[in-house]
C-alpha cells in the first residue's frame, strides 16, 4: 500500500504546516523526473498482479471465525526469502493496512510472452501455500474482499477492545490494535484523516431490507459508547461504520502494466478507464458489512467514504473560508480527467491553478499538468520528520507522498528514480476472489485487454461523467445482470459519423461528430460477448489470440479463463457477492433480518476456506460450489516456462529493441 517511509511521523498539525512545502517540492521533483524520463522508450510490456489476503482463525468448537492479528510475524517469515535472495525470489510480500492482512505479488513482473499467462495461477497458489506454512492450526489465508463481521462484536484473535475516546481512529467498533503495528504509516493516516476532516469519517451503506429487517433500520449507537458524533453521522436504513479500517481493511486485486513509453501508458490509462466499472461489477464480492447484509455488492464506496478527509468547507457544506477548494470526491475515488484525449473529460476538474501554471511553464503538456495539479489539491496526510528536507534532483518522496494517497480507479505511475522501470499504469478497482483460478482469470483477462487495445488501436473512451454513472451502477446488488452500462458503440474508430447538428464535437483526429452518438447503454453480457455491430471483448481477445503463437498448455489455460469470465457475464455462474447472499439467506439460522450471526459467518468462511483450499485437490469439490465456479477447474498452470518458449522471449526483446514498441512495430 503505497509509499512506506521509515521514521517518525509528525502530528497532524505539523504535517498540515508543511503541506505547502511538500506540494512545492513534490511538484519540482515531478518536473525534474518528467523532464528526465518523458522520452524514455523501448521498455517492454511488463505486468504483475497484487493479491491481498486476510488471516483467519477458525474455532470449530465454538463455531467462530475471527481475524488473526498476526500479519507482522507472518510477514517476517514471508519476507525472509526476499531478504536472502534480493534478485531471485518467487514471491514478494508487503504489509497492508490491517494487522490481519498481507499483500503478495509475484517475485518479478511477468513479460510479453503468451506463456507468462500460464504462470500466474501457479504463482498465486504458491503464495497461498507460503502463507499457510506460516500459520498455526485452524488458521487460514483467505482472499476475501470484505470480512463479513468486521467491526461486529468480538471479531479478532486475540480479542481487542475499541477505544472511542482515545487513539487514532476513535472507532466504536474497530480497535487501533487491528491496524498494522509494524509501521507507523497506517495509524498515522488513520489519525490524520480524522483530524483533517474535523470529525470521524462516516461510512453509510444501504442495508438489504429483508422481511424481518427493522424499518427504519437505525441502531442505537450509545450501546457502543457513542456520545453523539456517530449517531449524527449514521443514516437511517444504512449500515454505519466509522473508521478507515472498514475500507482499507478490505482486500482487492490490482494489476500494473508497464508501457513501452509515456504515450502508450497514457493511452492505456484512458482506454482502461471505462472498463473499471465493468470489471468492478464482474468481480463483485463484498455484500456484507459489520455483520449485516447490505444492498451493495462491492467495497468501492465503503473505502471511498472510509478515507474521505475533506473538511466541511471542501465538501461544500460551509462557505469557503479557510480552504482553497470545494472538492467533488473523496481522495479514494474514480479519476477526474483523461491523459490522452481532452474532449471526454467532461467533469468540472478541480485543480490548483498555480501548480498547473508552474507545470505548463516547465514545458509539461496541458493534460498531464491538469492531472498532476488535480492530484495536488490534496494535503499530504502523513509526513515523517526525517523526510521533510529532500534533494529535489534525486528524491521523489514528496511527489509520491501525494500521488500514493490519491487512491483512484486508475493510477498513472512515473518511473521511480534511479531504476530501470518504465512508465506504468495500475488498474485498481477489482475485488479479490476466493480462488487462485478466479484471480488469475481476471488478471489475465485484463492483461489481454491491454494487448487487444494496443494491437487493434481500440477506443473505449467515453465521457467521464458516464464512467462515473457506470461506477454508481456497478456498486449495486447484482449489477452484473441487472444494470446497463454506458459503453462505446464504435470502438474501432476515433469517432462515429455525425448524425445530428447539436453537440458536435471535434474528435482527436480532427473529425467532427456528436458525442452522445458514440455510446449507448449495454448489459455486461453484451459488452463481454458482443451484440449487433459491437464485437464484444471476449471475441476481440479470441481474435487477438488467433494471431499469436501459443503453446498448448497456455492455450488450454486461457480458454478456461475466458469461459469462466463469459459465464460470470452471462449469469451462468454467480458473482462471489451473489453466492454469499444465497449462502446467508438459505442458512437455517438466518432470520430474514439482514443479520449475519457468528455461526452463519463461521459456516460461510468454512465454505470459503474449503473452496480456496480444495480447489485443485478434491474432484467432487465442484458439485458443492453452487454455481460459483465452473464444473471443472483444471488449468495447465505451471511454475515455469518451457525452454523452447523462452527462446521466443529473446526474439521479442530484439523486436522491441528494433522498433521501440511491442505492439505496433511490425
Ligand atoms: P503499488 O504501487 O501498488 O505499491 P508495486 O509497485 O508494489 O505496486 O507493484 C505492483 C505490481 O507491479 C506487482 O505485481 C509487480 O510485480 C508489478 N511490477 C513490478 N515492476 C513492474 C514493471 N516494471 N512493470 C510492470 N509491473 C511491474
Ligand atoms: Mg495493496
Ligand atoms: Mg497497488
């Protein structure tokens, strides 16, 4: 999770007093780096996934499942291989927000070979095994997006007690001890977000109204020690949560791609943006919060609300006096501007004009300048005393400070200083799935989309207000089947032919057309499989794969991934969220009151554990998953790439060196 600087964190007051300093030097650092690296080219397409795991302790006697607060010691063991062999380790481990979480990535990024797709699942399996080896009896790693009873009663092992009147979060439900203790960043962010906002964050998620759910549903929060602040923030008919941990304590699946140069990175950033809501709906896996069934299927708005550090002035609740801007979104939210094409950026962008001018004066183009000046409307929310004074010629920590606490759907990552890493783009919305098979399938699907986009020059870009509307739809219960999403009709050309006189726009290539003729509302099934003139994402990938040479094992694996995603899109298979809802509502203890009891939680997590542990060993396992997974899961995933295939890599590298790009270099 972002920049981990060692040292002593400043108080919020001191951090705030250095905010302009951090911004000023952050921008200088960005300008220096940008100038140095903007012409960097011929990088190869590298990519890698990030999976976040929760450590869960099962108690079979008492039928409870709790979060095990062991991440610090588990990480020490997990990271040993990397420490001993910094250049050669199969997996990489990092801390995450909570002391029950760890984040695992492949030891090194994957490359441009088709055979690399066949490594992903095996590496994810290895990661799961590595964690398991560090755990004790009845402890398991689960790649679970949201722990159903997080913040409900006694949900941790060892037991923890919230401190509503003291500490970083002041939560009624979530003790500071649940925040990762091995690094001060996480606690500091929690405290500073609350102090900056001037009150605790208030997270409200609509409750799923079942036949016996009280109406209106409104909890008496004095029972948890509330003295009024929480009750004021809690909305009727919503599940109320009150700290960063409820959001940042969720797990996700992210994928990062390296482009061959900055232009390609900007293209990917833009063209992948409209896919964010689609992939969020397709991966929906988090219907339960604080022990209640909610009416949403995904975590996104929960995290967004959980780190919303805007003051009342910034939220537009009071006239601007102390603050500079009214800000339309939390710092964890969807992107507000594109990087390669201006006309679709129809959100009224809030950005710092002085910083923008400084960037323009330094010769940086309008779109990148706007993007960065937008990120820099935020304050740094953690600062370490050792890091205040930096060498702007060499360091980029001040830039990274602001960049890494703008948690948006997409992230544009400049190359780190003094490294051989190129321009990268991170795709951040996906929910993590229970099995390695599913996580590998979504990761692979997305990487294949990047290749399809670049190879065929596809245009998915639509106005950002429509992408935002889609995101709101993607949160909803069963969005994958019930909602329609704005999607571009003609993805092969820059714009559609003009059909009416009003709202004529100039497209990137100079032609003119009507903006609203470019997109229409489609179901996810149509988007994935195609309809009428729209080819569909899977047929496009299949077309691309036909053009590539693929070894038999990889081909078999890819086929299973695509079939699986196809089945999720059509509703033949359930999303994890739907599967969990069905499990809870058909549980004998469930009282149609939206409550997920300890026993239901235990049984649900036992089922999750069984699915994620036995996915490849139990031949009868499928019969039991109730349409979560395909009838047979048997990919040919492997730990290594065959020698013959490796030779191909050399040829690809040579091609890139010659042409400067992998995709358009023929
Ligand atoms: P974050 O910014 O989210 O902390 P990291 O930089 O730690 O992310 O890495 C995210 C992913 O990027 C990992 O899967 C890693 O394997 C992958 N990765 C590392 N180097 C590169 C690279 N040069 N190009 C693309 N992906 C990379
Ligand atoms: Mg992470
Ligand atoms: Mg990440």
